[in-house]
C-alpha cells in the first residue's frame, strides 16, 4: 500500500520495559508474567521489520548513550537533512521518566546512569520468570541476563 514507507523498530532492554510496565497506569493491569510475555512476543512479532530492507532497528540505549550517532543514523536512513535539534532535545529532556512528569534542562545520560538497575527489587521468582519467558529474546536482541 505504501511502497516507500520506512519503519523504525525501537528495541529496549526487556528488564527496563517490564519494570516500566509496573509504573505506568496503562500497563499496571498486567501481572509480571504478562509484562514479560508482552516484551518477548514483541521481539519476535516485529523482527521482520529489519528484514524488509525499509526498516531500521535502533536501540533505546544508543539514544541514551550516543544521541549524536543515533540521530545521524536515523536521519540518514529516513533521508532527512541533518539537524542538531533532536539530539539536543534527547540530551536534555527525559519524557515521563518512570511515573514522574517530564524533566527538562537536565543531563539525561547522567540521570539515567545514576538510576539503580531496573531489576534491583525483583524477587528471585520474578527473576526466574523473566529468564524463562524473556531469556531467549534477550539473547536474540544482544542483551545479557543481568542476574
């Protein structure tokens, strides 16, 4: 239908996604196992996007750690002119971090680096559940299980 459409597939560490589900009202109806399944299923459901030739997989961690390269690659893929504004915004604005309002005029990389690991307060059973449901998808996406 749209032969020239391009797709960005944004992947994020499963531990962080599952923890976010616990904080945001739209996902709080899910139990831990459902949140794990939702993330793992998404890895397989959308993997075809990068095989189409008109899809680009990008990582949330790359946006956080190296926004200059992240936006250079994304804008080039989309065939847009280079613009510093997206990078500047990403470096200084954290949109709805966990269950808080947006933070502006901050060092996003430092704020995120100072956070404890998302799985810090998980029980041993939750860690086992996450490993059982998400372990293979984590490895497929290049993430290590941190526990």
